[in-house]
């Protein structure tokens, strides 16, 4: 799985990687990404995103929506 470090203005350096995420009932898996922000819990975002093509603005928006 690809892991990318992105420097953001509001959150510092964050680590983004592709992941397989479980749904709430724990039986189905979905494509998604995990975003690791320093001093925050791991943020899971459902849906496919090419982590190598994510912009700083997109990552900050995903963090704000899912934090």
C-alpha cells in the first residue's frame, strides 16, 4: 500500500495511505484511505482516492470533514 507524507498549513505533516476499511457491522470491506494527523486519532475516509495525486487542499478538506 502506498503511503504519502503531505505538509499541510493547518495540521503540519500528515501521513496518508490506502486502506481496506470495515463497515459498522464488521463484515464488509471497502476501499478508503487513512489519514494520520499528529496528536489526533487515525481518520478513516471511505472511497477510493489515489494518495499520490492528493493535493494539500484536498487533504485538509478531508480532515476537516471527518475529524
